[in-house]
C-alpha cells in the first residue's frame, strides 16, 4: 500500500510541476539584434532590463559559430555586454533554470566572451541565492543550468571579467563581456497550486489507480 501511494504521489507531483512550468524561448521575437525593450518590454509577463536583445542563429553564425539556440531560432543576449536584471510584474516566481552559452567566435572563447555568468535571485532586497556558471567548459553549444531559486521577485545576470581566466577568481561586473540565454524556464510562485489539470490526465491517474488497486488483490507468488 505504501509503495502504491508513493507511486501515485510521484505521478501527480510530476504532472503538477510539468504543467506549472513555463518556457520562454524568444522565438516569436525579431532576432536581428533588436533590443527586447523596443519590441516587447514585458515579454512573458516580466519586466526586462532595457539592454536585453535577441539574436537568431543566422546572425550568430556570421561570427563563425556552427551551433545555434537550443529551441527554434532565437536566443536572448546581454546587449553591449553589461549587467542585466529581470523582474516579474507584481508577482513572485520560481526560476527553474535556462540554457546558457558564452558568445564565441568560431566556436571558441574570444576577447568578448564572458567566462562566467553570475545568476543572483532576490526577494525584495534579500538575496535568496547565487550561482556562477562557467561558460568556458563548453564553447560549442548551450548548456542547461538548473538554478532552482524559489519565491523570488528579481533575477540579476552579471558577466564576469576576463581576469577570471588568469586568477581563477570570479570578478563580477565584467563590462563588454557577452553571453546568451535560451529556454528561460519558470513558474509563478503564487499560481503553482492553481494550475488546472486536464481531464485526460485525471483519467490516466484514475486508470492507474484502478490498475494498482486490482493488482494489489492478486495473490503474490510463492
């Protein structure tokens, strides 16, 4: 019985989490290096910093790179190589993660490639968490990063300076250092419990319930 309850709990918990998550892939935007603020400043219900911009794969590959964004054609990047911040309009949210890459030249790190991007989450003025992502581990594709910040109201993405290559220390506020982000994945904290579950999912769960209930009545071998 305990095993059965654990399976059902995992099943519905997984469905609830999957339904609550939203992925922003920026593919419905102009990817010719156009600033997000000029085309959709509240994209996905967020307030984005004025210097986020969108690049498509064709434009990015003009730098000699052979890889593109992880989904569709577009990705977000920090225009002018400066620090960026994003907040949700009047609500807290859980930042699950995203795919990141350093802006490379011919699939390799260059002077303008951010060695690290530092991701900080805040609830009001209180810092909830901070992680640093090494963008030099993989210069030929994007890498998914599990962030897992809960109940935050603001995200900050900070480029590291190139001195990290020599000292091993992460130096924040690395101006003129570029990185890219795709598949921005989040869930609104206040709305997670309110996400409706389609009837088909309930039907599947009911079928599993009946199946496990029936099997439980069968005599065990031996």
